[in-house]
């Protein structure tokens, strides 16, 4: 094998950007550990609602639509439309349970709330990200583009032989949901919306409010489920009918009304009907106009009556809950918001839940949310009582809680950590669990703080989150907070913070492969760090800048950028960062065929990581060294380097990194004609990639096995 080896880079794992970028939080370097493989979540069907009734015809229609044997089309979508609270989700969920009971959709059920009618609108790309993760695709393998995500989503579904049911709830438009529809295959979808989504190639079903008989049946079933001997509805059907009519036949209002009756066994149906009738006159502004004039349904009366039953403390908590910027909130956050001891707050939340004024968030313990209309009603009440409730102080407390707790969690994610571990969390897994649950709230909190004149808290919280978001591959969120933070720093005239925000924005643009934009942003950060005389942070930005320069083919500039960064780190005594810069320099030198210098750079990087005690980075550096030695045709030395990498990565529990080094080891064996060892290494790599959910890695390893066999027989 004379001359330079023909190394197929498409079959080489881990030879590129193994050293960057490094996200910053409060100006300290952090490097993240590899994320665990993603779990599969194909049992997302929520439970049926107690008292589900009056939808027999609609339920039969939806289940018939979903019969895998009856439809000629590749995809059947039942677009269930109607006003908020009319029971669209309830019907869709009931249909899901019905078809599962018939033995259909053994592949599972995917369920997503698209929040199409509120400020938490889920974009198609975000929805596809969530669906892919539910299907077991690790975050690092989810592409940044929406169309690419759609292609991967449909490809993954196509590989599931048993039918899968997709329920997309609360869509506001065809565009929001169209990409979530399965492609060719046995899978089906149900979409709910307040609009009739006529633009979809779908079976359409518009549902309206319940008639009086069905409304009475709902009340009777709900009371019987709580107390089987409760005869109030059956004993007074005329007034029960009046109560159902007063509720406008809206299932949400009927459920709240039933809760009032269950909460007070002495309250008669007649008394409650009289009270609700009186309240309707006072609350016309919350009346839903469906075009039927005075007969239009209204839920405001039921909301108002439920609210008036609350004691002073519960009423104040109810008014403060919608202040939370995200979709739901934990009991702990609610206690901070209300400034109440957690034990007392739990009791208050329990009373609100019993009155159906809040509900447990789907699939989450100790988290709470409000229905859209209830949230609107609570916000109106909150506006009226903002000053006596101390609402602005409550917002300050909540945002401060999110920032301080996020910072405490981040201390457990940095490797090595330059700040003490917070005792708020017991370990890294505990911290990640909290961050995973609170992520939507934290992103919303950054935006809310910036939009309400609380720029400092927005900047601090933005600095806490990049490490976690990069670990979880939540780059859409990263772009949001980096952009918001950058605007906030500029409004305050904080040049150092502005440069840090630019650096984090550049890191995010880099990982989503927007290289030209990343170059400009890094250059702006470098200029500011130069202006304010921050050489170490200028070096960090220079090191990061070299990566997109390399990606766009500006190789000599990339080499210079990494060299300058390494020199500054050396001058400032930052050995660990110098190792990062040298590792990236080694990759860039290899790209320009300066192989001997590349080997030296990787060797220096391994020595520095050994010196600074970063075993994980040392293992990655040895893998990079092995690739550089392959370029030099020093295959025996390359094998030794890859074996060192494998041993260290096993020690540091980086299973995916171990697979990458194992794959690269096999390539070195192949170049020496040691085909059996090459095949064995690639088989081990394929097994590891399969275990860690890296489908692309499995493909690369299997292709290398094919090349091993082909060369063995030539």
C-alpha cells in the first residue's frame, strides 16, 4: 500500500469536531458528557375521562375511519373539530382506547398537544423533534431542518411493521400538523382542532356541544363514579336538564358542575341550576358566540361559580398560577409563586384540582396545568387583583427560583467543574430530571424576563442553560435563548455579556451547521473581547471560530485561528483550554496534509488532558491521535492509540465514544491486512452503536465490515 492511504472519511467516526464547541455559563468552561440513548415512548394514550357519554355516533365514525382493514388510503386522518372544551380530545382519546381494545395498533400510540391556540404554539419542527424522541431516536441524530426531521420521522415509522396511531391534539392549522401525518404504511392519525381543517386530505368530523339528554347522562355518570348511591340527578331530571342547558352542553362546563355537586353532597341539582342561571347574566363577556344568538354556550358561569367557592388563599393561588410563563408548573414552583409553604400549597392545589380548576399535567407527577379557557379566565381575575395579590413580586420570585435552581442543576453537568456542586440536587441524574421537566418553563422564563424589563435575570438564566440544552440537543431552544440574551445585553450596554452571548450563539449556529453565520458571530465576539481586554475569552472564541472555517474550506485560516487560541491559552496558563485548541488544531492540520504537525498537536493534547486529570477528553484525544497516525501510514501506532482510547472511554463510561474508537481501530487493522481483527472490531462497533441508538453509526460499521470482506478476497 504505497503512497497515502485511501481512508474513506464517511466510514470514520469521531475524527472531526471532537473538541468543540465549549458552551459558557457565567464565563467558565464546561464540557458535557454523552447523553444516554433515548427511550421509546409508544404508549402515550391518556386515560379516558370519567363520564364520557353522548358521543356514540362520533366514536363509531372515528373507529370506523381507523379500521386498518377498511380503508384503501395509505393514511386516514380524522380531523375532529370544535370549540374549546367541547370534548375533541376526549373523543380522540376514547377512539384510541376503542381501537386498542379491538386489537388494532399494536405498534403503539403517539400523542402530542400542539397548543395551537395559545402563546405556546408548537411549531412543526418542534413537534417532529418530540415525536422522533418518542420513537427512540437520540437527540444527536435528529437533524436541525424541519423537512429533514419529517423525512426521518416517516422513515422511522415506515420501519415499524405493526400499525401506529398518531393523535395530534389542538392544531390551529393544516400547516402545523401536515408534516406529522405518517407516510406510506399501515399507520393512521387523528387530528383535533377548533377549526375544520378542510385543506388536509382527511376524513372530516365536526363535533358540537352535547344535547340535553347527553348532558344529563354525563352529570349522572360523573356523580355515580364518585358515589354509586348518589341519586340527585336521577331523582330530579327536570332540573338536571335545566342544569345541562345552563352549561350550554359544553362537556368542560358539565365536568366542573359535576365536581361542584361531588364536592358538596348537600347541594341539590335545583339549587345549583338556579345559581348558575343567575351568574350567566353577570358574565356575558365570557360567553362563546357560536352564531346562535342568546343560545350561545358559555363556560364563564361555571368558572365563576367554581371560583366563588374557593377560600381566600385558594382564590389567590388560582389567580397567580397563569403568571407562570410555561405550559405547566411543578408544586415546588407554585409554592414559590404563591409564597406558601409546600405542604400548605399542596392542600390548596388539591382543592383546585377537585374543583376542576386545574388538572394534573399529562404523564407528569406533581405538575399542574390549566385548560385554555380556564387560563384565560384566571388571567382576567389576576389582572383585576394584581396589586393586592402582589403579582409583580410573585413574578420576581418565580423567575429567581428558575434561575437559581437551573444554575444549581448545571453545576452537576460540567466536566471538569470549576464551581462547587450544588447540594440542591443529589447527583447528575437528579439534576437532569429537573431540567427535563422544566425546560419549556425555563425557555419561556428567559423570554418573559427580557420582555418585562428584567434583562439581568434573563441574561443570568440564559447563561445557565446552554450546557444542558447542548447535552439534550435542543438547538431550537438554544437559538431562542441566545438571541434573546444577545438583545438584552445590548439594551443594557453590557459589552462583556454581549460577547459571551455572541460566543454561545456562534456555538449554536455551528452545531446546526449554519457555518457562515457562525463565522460572523464569532468574529464579532472576538472583536468585543479584544476591545474589553479579555484575552482568555478571546481565545475561546478563536478556538471555536476555527471549526466553521474548516467546515467551509477556509483551512489555512482555521489553522491560524486554532494556533492563535492555543498560544493565548498557553500565555494565560489555561492548560485545559490549550488542550482543546491543540486537539482542534490537529484536525485542521490533518485537513491541509501537515500530518507530522497534526500528530504532534494530538500528542500534546493527550499530555495536557492527562496532566489536568480529564480522562474523558484524554480518551477522545487518543482517538484523534490514532486518526492522525493513520494519515502518516503509521498503522501499528494508530492501533495502539485507538486501543488506549477505547480503554479510557470504557473507564469513563462513554459507550458511544467507545464505539467510534472501535470503528476507527478496525480501519487501522484493515490497512495492515489484518482483516479478521478488522471485522471483529467493526462488529463490536456495530453492536455498541445499536445499543446507543445510533442508526447512522450502525450503517457505517456495517459498511466497514463489507469493505473488510471485499478487500480480504481481492
